[in-house]
């Protein structure tokens, strides 16, 4: 009898811990450049994932301009490394924090990934 009680208590504690983990994890915001620039103030100071195309790249200052269909934003990638393949005209995904720098919105990147790996798979 005592063994059953210990097993039930153990499973109960595991279930409670898993429930707390699920409650405390906030989903990451995932946006295109155009979606973000519709109302950037809503996302100031938040960590989000942003998708767009590299318009220009300044390796010396570790900045790039990411564009969508109609809007653009400056990305400061001094906090991360620029992956191979992240060149002008390429689609990338940037994870970082949005900040207002004077009158310009800037995203401070924590992570940069190039386009979807499926794009590089050979076609059958």
C-alpha cells in the first residue's frame, strides 16, 4: 500500500511540474517585417522572430536592413554571428528585441537563421 501511495504522489508531482512549465512559457511572436511595422510600438522591448529579405549588409558596423513587401527595419547583429548564406537578396529569420533608437526602430538580434533548409534540398 505504501508503495502505491509513493508512486501516485510522484506522478502527481511530475504532472504538476509539467503543468507549471506549460503555463509559464509564453509563445514567441513570429512576424514579417510588414506585420511588425504596422504597429511596432506594440512590440517594443519584446523578444520576437522576424522574417524578411536582406536589402543591404554593413559587415563593418554589424548592421543590415531587412525588408518586406513595403517596409524595412534596421537590424543590429553585433550580439550574434551572421550565418553563411545571409547575403543581400537572401531570406532570413531574426530573433531579437525591438527597440526605439531616436526616431528609428532597430532590432537587436540574438539569433539569425538563413532561409528554410527545404529550399536547399535537391528536387526529385
